[in-house]
C-alpha cells in the first residue's frame, strides 16, 4: 500500500522525464510540478504564485496558464528546482485546494491506471473528479449541515444558560457530539433556538459525515447452501485484498449474495461500491438495494445531470453514501471508507472504455481492491476467459451457484438447422409454430436478433449497386420506420432511393434481415398479440425500459423482438420461449473473442427464459449445427472454456501473454501507414515479443478517416509495458501532420 503512494510521488513516467536532470538551476520559490490536461506525456513546472507560502500539497488542484489558455491542473510534487530555465518558468495563477479532493488510494489508483494504460496522467486525473470539480470549482457542499458546540459552549457549566431551559437542553444534548439540523428539529429544537445559540457563539454550523447506523430494512432471503458458502467466504475475507469469482447460472441469486455481503460491509461501517454494465440496469438494482437497506444508496451514471453527479460525488467522498451503484467510470469515484467492491456481469464489454482513456473497469476494480485492502467480487453466469483462467490458477477464489434460486429451473436448449430452409423474415416454420404455441398458452416470447434496421443493405438486382456509405468501408442499413439509409458506423443518413442511383432500375432489394423486418412480419402473423421491438431505436428514452418491464410484469402474452439489449441481466419472469434468429453471425467473426462472446450471448439470452417456475425453452437457428460450439450448448457454460483457452494458448492470445495496440487515425491512408512504419522502425522487439504491422484496422475507413495499427504481443505484462513505452517514445518523436492522431490501447477489446 505505501509503495503505491510513493509511486505517485516519484515514479510516474512523466515525472521521470523531468527529474532525471532536476535542480540544475535552483530558484528561490518552490516549483509546482503539475499534471496538465493535455496529450503530452510529461509533467509541467510552474512557480508557486506570490503570496502562497509552502501551503500546497500534492494532489491539490491549481489554475495554471497553458499555451493561451488557463487550465485546471493537479500538483504532483513540490520541487526546489527545475530543469526549465528560470526566465521561462511561468507562475501558477492560483491554488484551488488546501486539502486535496483526491483520497490517497484514489491518487494511487489513477496514477497506476495512467502507467498501466500508458495514457497521459494529466488526462487521467480528471476522471477522479466530479463535473464541477473538473472545471476548477470547489466541491459541491454536502446537503447535511450539522450543529456543534463551540469552545465557549463546551465551557458552559451544567444546566447553563439557566434562564433559557430550551437553550440549556440543546447545549447539553450537543455535549456528546454534533447533530444534524434534521435530528435537532426531530427532537423539538426550533430554528429560533439554534439561531440564538449561534448569535451567542455557543454553537456553530459544521459539516457532518452522517454517522447514523446503517441498518437492514427488510430481512435477507434464506440463502441456499451454495449462496451461504459464497457469502461466508466473502464476508470472512473482509479487511484484506482478495478476488472472488461468483460463477452463478442465470437466475441463481447472485444479487442475493451481493446484498448479504454488502449488509456485512455496512454493519462494519464501511461503504460498498457496486459496478453495473448498463445504465438501464441501475434503476432495477437501485430499487433492490433500497428495499433492503436503511442506508443512503446512491447511483452514479452518465445519464445523470451534472448537479446530481456533483452531489453524489461529495456523498461518496465524505462517507455519507453507504452503497454507490455505478457504471464504468464510477470505479474511479472517491470513497472515504470502502469495504467491498462488486462487479456485476464482469464479462460485459460495456466495462471497457473504447476511446480516449481506454481502460477496463473490471481490471481497475481489482487494482482498486488491492489498494483499498478489501475484497472484490466478480459476478457472472458467463465469466470471461481471463477471469476463469485466473480462478483456475488459484489467483481468484471461485464460488459456484449451479442451481436457479427459488422456483426457477434452467431452460432446455435446442437447435434448429435452417440450412436450405425457406425463411420468413429470418424465421423458420418450426420456430413460428413454437411461437404460436407459446402465445396461445398465454406465455411471453422473446425473439433475439442482433441487427437493428429493416435490412442490412439495399442492393440493385440489375447492376449490383449496393448502399455503400460514402465515408466508411461499410454498407448503409435500410430503415423503414422512419424510412432512410443509415450508416451504423458513422451516423450518416440519406433518403431511401426509389430507383437505383447507378442504372435507374426499380428492382432494389434489401438483404439481411433486421429487427424492423422481423417485427413487421410478426405483427402481421400474430396480429392478436402485442409485438414490441426492443433496440436502441425504440429504447432511446430513459423511461422506455422501465415502462417495458412494467408492461411485462402484468404477465399477459407479449412477443418481443430485440437486440443484445435484451440479453443484459433483466428479469422477464413470464418469458418461457427464447428464440435466437441468427446465431451464425458471431460464429465466424474475425474477432478473436467471437466464439467466447457467442457462447456468452446465447447463455445470457437463454437465461431470460423460464425464470418463474415454468420450464423455459431456448431455440437457436443455425446453418452449422455440427460446429463444436453449437454441439455443446446444452452443457454448462464453463465446460466449453478449456477448448477456447487452448485455442488462445496456441495462437498466443490473452489470457496468455499480453497484447497492446498503437492505433492511428489519419485523413490520408498512406500517411498513417508510413507514420506507423517510422514508429516501428525505431524499436527493436526483445525476444518473446512481436511487433506486427502496420496493418489496416478491421474496418479500414470510418467517418472518412483511415485506421491502421501496430499490434504488440508479448510473453509477459512487464515486457509489453517496456515495448509499448519505447514505441510511445518513438511515436512522440515521429513527425506527422495535424491530420493524424494516434492512441494507445492496452488489453484491446475491439477486434483487431
Ligand atoms: P441472478 O442475479 O443470479 O441472475 P437474481 O439474484 O436476480 O439472480 O435471483 C433470481 C430470483 O431468485 C430473484 O427473484 C430472487 O429474488 C430469487 N432468489 C434469490 N435467492 C433466493 C433464495 N435464497 N430463496 C428464494 N429466492 C431467491
Ligand atoms: Zn442498378
Ligand atoms: Zn458511415
């Protein structure tokens, strides 16, 4: 723990560049070595402003001139000299914090993340602040104001002031310690009494960490034996770092394990951080936590307004919030006294930030637990290969929940071989019969198709023209509601042509079925039942998902058609039939995680079925029923992992070894490739590491920019870090125009 803190002070890359030749030209005033929000991977020295004497602490925010702007920076360390000529040193404008807003571990974590993900520290540090704090404003005041005795008030003899019994009562009530205004009012002390005592300087306002006891509101469910074992082991691990992989089949009651582990954490007076992959899941989970605990439970996600976020940040930092439920970036939130971290659906791609500062919130959460010295629980019905592998190696403790909790049973899985079959909007006759049967028994049905729009592309039957996007190496998708062509990669939209733009033929046909087409077919075929499309086009508003869940809760028959949005941890208790329209789409994906993701998706989608006692059924349409992955769909998820892992070992891919990517984005294709060649030529890969490329990215052109990359594969993490550092130095030195930008991606998740 202490090493990590020292690391903040001395060993960051940016620091090293400066400190190698520090103190050649000592100057009188102290130097503030600062991290400035800029893509430059180095620290910047500023003179302490006049009239500011030795007060600054590392971690404090400061205002500094930077180029022509004034920016909010963070002090990394205070130095007595600078390698920069004294005449060229600028003075900082102002010190914004007497006490740093960052907690010690938060600083250590952010600094670690900048190092690990090789991203400029000046751009990483703001992630630990709330919106207004990033703008250089003070922390938003906590809403709870308290009242305490002043020194004079504490000096009063018992029973004083004698002529005012109400005032005397309040003074004696405050002797054991401060109370909040709300508490005082509840005990019958009016604002007038408080004001008089304030005017006499006997009491004063103070900010209070509400130390009210956190309690359980509703009793826990009686845990089954597997749940109890998991809870006992997580609870027993309190107070030290450990990683727990909670592998529980869908509906096995993982949330109950979280709730009971969190209860223990709150009883110890500590805060729990619970990470969720999706905003859409936060209201549901928030409600479950609020129903269980008599304690402040707060949410943190990108759908919140700045003011709400500022308030939540303060509550987390001051220890007022007991449970913090949040999406990806909340892993960097300040916490006064964390005792437990939970990462729900740990395999979910939404934990990976894919642009700017690229990181995996799951991996950062593990590092954070190590720094905070607390347990971290990774929960999933479909753990990532990385986590599974770590459990096999004994680095993570594994707890399995093999049965559905309560009355639910696991669904049966069955394939439908669709090769050579005539399909209607992607659906086989057998599937349509099953849907009909389920609806007529008044069950709910979920049809899964991971492609929105009406058709994948529009083609001309006569000349072969296709609806290519002008700015991407991709085809524009045909939409009917509202009509138009959309590029799902760059957002470009254009009108739906009536005739072929190339040969004027009117024989234009859509290829590849999307959710709109299946929806329109199903609403005609099953006109007596509501057909609901669930994709990012129909679920754009914040209320859409909660409203849908409410409608489904009634239990009337409903036919849903939707994208992967439906595969996320939602509860659809009345769904008995789940149909997967096109399982083959991922089977032959170029992404090395394609098979793993297909397996996860099918297990998760299937997991929506039969949660309420009725036996569920999952039907999977495929043209490759003999594929090894399709063959094992009826077996537990983890039985497929050894094979997948073997393929990765053979290919030298994670979780074996380590991968990094230097990505380049340029207006001119050739400029990107020659930039990367130049970078590559500046570095010799050591034995055991390989630099591959320059290569074009999987989609070489997007938004009219060319994307190319160098892929670095290394036998170990430390070797990867070393090679990446050398490549970054080479990239910083390489010349290029302003039309080119480059970035670093460690443990890449996007397909290569
Ligand atoms: P998961 O998160 O593993 O998918 P949930 O935690 O949502 O599963 O639990 C599924 C259902 O089982 C919920 O309705 C939950 O209330 C119920 N449940 C969980 N644990 C128990 C238990 N020990 N006894 C009875 N019902 C339980
Ligand atoms: Zn044509
Ligand atoms: Zn496009």
